[in-house]
């Protein structure tokens, strides 16, 4: 379905035509000299675009970033640098801001000079004239690669820690560690081998990216010096960095095996316990000789620590299970300190090791005396569980802390089973007490690591969401409100660039500490990402209380951080909101705070902004569009209009394009712009497409019955439709129901669908349609997405030149050259070419001279309802005669 010509409201388009910035004009006012020097020294590269988003000017610094001349970046040329996986998101985000005029911010990858991709953050704001129309956009682009990489590493480590804390199988954890290491060190393939202590061999733990045959060959590798990188590393308990397998003597017996599988280098590190015992090896293979960098060694050490933690935990649990089973079957659950009790639960006897552990004599422990050494926080719970077992006869199993002879506490596990007589009555309880302190401490450490930020020690995003959910739920019961503040550190990247990441880390830790000093005891301070913090205020009266807390936080941050003789700026921006009413969800609360923070950063940093409903306007616009679309589908408001396609040589009719319109019951025919967001909705987008096809096929059948020569009718296919696995089959089935030949249909797609992750499914659908006789048209060709590879891969019969090139065809030599090139390409490949947006006779004449197959635009008629089509066809048939 087609949107408006520009993709933005018409008034903004009119303003843009009256207020165009000449990007190539070298004349700049003298009073901007200082500004230009400041821009040249900044790490942010400025740019200017027209109201439609086409780049008019890019500032200095681009030459250092990308391998493309400034002139090639203008218009939409810069889109060729965007990572293919990010293109759709960039286009959709920019289109939304162009339509609303809201400030623009987006992060995506750009190809830089060396051919690699780096993450950048782009921001822009609109300049309006006195009438409120947008006349231009001013923006900047800055490199955020280091921050994104740190966030990815942090998330990867947290993901593995969560797996360990959850008790996932060791093989799953080790495979996840291999993938994590391979993400952090590009080009590497990892293996983790586990030590079999009895046989003194290394057995395969995980190597998901290495060849299966190689893994089989090294499974059972002997631990001995000179046995490759891993055998030597385990035997000598040291790092073994083999930079070239082909020449290293350690690989003398294994060289042919490694080289036959394309392995050229192998760095191996022993995985050690905290006491220095070998658990296994962590190896990093490369397909070319390589020496590790200092940064790579640091990243290796980080994943090595996680591997040791996981393996040691698994071995500890395995040893514990073996011990439990041994004692269960050998001495009736008596592994350490055995004890007995009478049927009423009073202790009758205990091992002398009780006195050695607690300093309390066995006599003092009899009856219920043993409870005197329990931690106060565990006493009531333990009494309740023991009494329950005594009364019910169920087995007793609980954990609590016991005070030792030196006054400290250790975690112990108490278990007991009842012995019954022939009548089933309990005559004695037999129990044991075992020390589980090390296991409990390790579990708590893992749990803390999974829910807390490594750098600041604050709750991380996962714990933040849990506490926000809890706070919102409790607030409903108390009829109180929950406040939320999102905090962004201003210019953290500038601090990292100027003083190093150690300084940035120090700043983040100080910020976390200061936030904790300001908030109350029941409030939660969390670090959500690199430079973003949050504060949950679970019990506030109103917005004024949140504003007061924000004011106190800002005051704390006024004092700069002095470090190594440098002064670091601690300023922050805060967005706040309050959950009012009983129906606010945590997600809604977080969205409101995020909108407030975005508004705060857009209007001036270093301040606080409270959410107000106006900030929700954009979200409401989208919801309104979905609602309208739902009604349009339900009540049959969808209606196609038809725009003719004319052969410029003869003036005869070549076909039509079916354009989406909708008819409001009281306001009549409406623009498709109001439905635009719905086209990306999985359900509504498909429903609108089905309704359009139904109406168009019905119209086509009636015209064919009347003996009219239609040519081909083109229908636009949305991306969500093509992602549906049976799209082609449905279209052909609908053609069969209505009796419309496939030779009368053309399906138009934009090239963005080729960039989708489901491109294989799209290709299959288009080939199925093409094989049945349906032609495939590529819309908006030349606007930034076009790729010759797509023309080769997909069955494209028609390419449509975008109206942006046709509109200036008579005046702009560049546009004329592009049109000429596309026409030449189409002629060379045997692909028909349609020019859109033809509005003048001069444009038609030029396109005719250039050999364009079909033209389309207001010069030949505006889109018309179905009832006007027969008359139009008749009038065009007279041209032919």
C-alpha cells in the first residue's frame, strides 16, 4: 500500500520547498567562524537535512570515519554505510520523527574506513519557521562502539552467571562460555576440556564451533608436557600460547591433525580452582597464525574465571551428591554429626562433634537446648518446621545458621527420619547435622552476581524489574503511589575519551554511591546499562515528592569528582513519573519515565523533567492508527483507488496500480497515512492486505467480464504479509476463486523486504508467484536500498523509479543521470522500468526519449475509484485507435 509522496505531513513538505538549505554553498556568515572551529574539534560530527530527511550538509570528521566522499553522503547516500541488519529500524525510526517533528535519536552500525562496522549514536532536532513548519533538521553523529562493546560483554557475563545460579547443566554453561568468548574475540573457535583426575587425561567439555572429527580426536588427551597446547597447559599449570602450529614443537605429534582442520594457532590456559588445582583447559583456536593482544588476554581471563566457577560448582555438587548417597546407604543419613530425638521432638543424644562445632556441651543441647545456638533470624522458622515434622511424621529437612565456639555463624543442614514400630507409631527420630556453609556462601555469591552490577554493586536490570513489579503490586494494596526516576549520566563518553575508561568507571561508582546516600532505606537504586541508572520510590504521596527527591539528587551531583589531578563532571539528567491509580503496570511506568528522560535530554541536560501526558501523544497516535485500521477492516472501510500507468510512446494504457484508501462513514475517502502504523502490525497488516486483494480482484473480474483491456493491476505487498509462509499460495488461491488470470496481476514490493531476516521465505513466495505468471515489481528503486544483488537473486520483472528523481528530471543533471542509468540497467537485464510521479508533459517527453516503458503520475490522472476506471480505459483505447 502506498503512503503520501513524502512520508510526512503536507504542510511540512510545503515549508521545506520554501526553506531549502543549500548544502553546497561555500559562503558562511562570518559570525559562524568560531562555531565552525568548535565543530571541527568536536568528536561529534554535525549534519543538516531538509524536512524530508535528505542530507544537505555534513561537517568535518566524516573523512576520518568512512570511506566515502562528502558529496556521496548527501541525500540518502549515507544509507549505503548502514549495517544491513539495522537499515529497517533506522528507516522506521527516522520516518516516525520526520512525521511528528519530535527529536530524533537512534543507535546503529556504520561501515568505517577499514571496512568494519562500528556503533554510532545519531541525534537530531527540528528547526521550525515562524509558522511552525519544519525548515531543516540539525543533528550530530558520535562513535559509541566502546560503550556498546562493554554492554555486550557485561550482558554475556551476566547471562552465564544466571545459568550457573539456576543450576543449568554444565555442558550448556560451557557451550555458552565458548560462544561468549568467540563473540568477544572475533575469529576464534573455543574448546573447554575437563580433567579426569583418575586417568590424568583431558575429556571434551564443550567445543561447539570446532569440527566434530577434531573434537573426537582430542577427547582423552594425555596431560603431559609437549602434548600440544592443552596437554602442556594442564601439566605445567601455565598459559601456553602457540602462535603458529605449523612450526611449534609442542604440536609435533598433533600438527597434521590441527592443520588438516584449518587450525593455525592455539592459545590454551589452565582452568584452576582458587587453591590452584587444575580443573581443565580453555583453548582458543585461530585459522591463521596469531599473537593475542593485551585486551584479548584480559577478556580471556574474564571468561576463564567464569569457567572455573561453573566447573568447581558442578564438581562440588557432584561430590556432595556422592557423599549423600554414600552415607544414606551406609550409616542411615549420618554423614557428620548424628543425633536422635524422642517422638515428641526432644533431643536425646548427639555426637561429641556437636561440642567441638558449637562449644555447647551435649548435655546443654538435649531437649530443646540446641536451639539456643541458632541464628535469631532462623529460630522461628526452624521451630515451625521441626514441630510440623514431629506432628505429621514427615521427614525433617531444613537449613539454618549455627553459632560456633568462636561466636561466628555457619550454615548447616539438619535432616531427620522417623523410625516406627509395627503399629506405625514413631518411636525415635534419627537425624544428622552437616556443614553446608561453603555451598551456601557460593550460592549467595552467584545469586548476588546474577542480580547485581559488577562495577557499582547496585541491583542490575533484572533485579530492578522484579522490585518495580513488587513495588507496583504493594502500592495498589496500600493505596499509595510508586515513583520512578530514570537517570542518564551526561557526557560519559566524553569522560571516557578524555580521561580513559578507568575514570568513567570511577565516575559511575561515585554516582551510585551518592544516589544511595540520598534515597531512603526502602528505595531501590539500580544500574540499568552503561550510563543509565534508576531509582524506585515505592511509597510516595504525589509528583511533588518525586520532584523533591530529584532535586536532592541533582544537588548531590553538583560537586565534581576529583581524580588524579583531574576534575570529572558528575552532571546527570533525570526523568520522573508517578504511578497514579490501580491500573498502572510496571511497563507503563517505565515507559513514562523513559519518555520524560528523553524529553529532558532533548530540552537541556543536567535537569529534571516530570512526565506529562503530552509526551504520550506519539504513542497514542500509533494506538489510534491501529484502532482506525481495526475498524476499517471490521466494517469494510478499505477501498482501492486506481492510478493508471501509460506507455509514453503511444499514450496507451499499460495497467494500473491499486492504491490503499479508506472511506470514513461520515468524512468520506481518507488518506492512507492514518493507517500507516497498522501496516507493520502482524495481524492488521495482513488483514488490510487481504481486504485490498478481495476488492481489487472483484473489480478486475467485473472489468474482464465487460471485455475491458486492463493491462496488469499492481498491488503493494507489505513486509508482514510476505513473512507469512503461505502468502503466495493465498494470492493464487484468491485469483482462482475470482477467475482472474495471474497474467493480469503484478505484486509490488519495496527492497526493504529483501533485507529482512526472513528473506529466504520472501524469495520463495516471489518465485512461486512468478512461476504462476504474476510479475514482480520493485518499488522506490534508487532511494537508498537498491542492490544489484537483489535484482539477480529475486525474480524482479519491473523496477519503479522513485518520484524524487523524476520531479527534478528537467533541472537536475544528477537526477537525469540516475534515471538514465536505471533505464539502461533495466534494458540490459530485460526488466521493464516504470517512472513514478510524472506531473508535466516535459517530464513525459524526456522519459519517452530515454526509452522508459511506462509512466505514472498526476499528468495522466489522479487515483480514481473503481467506478471511474471503465470510462478511463475507454478514453485511452481511443488514443490507441
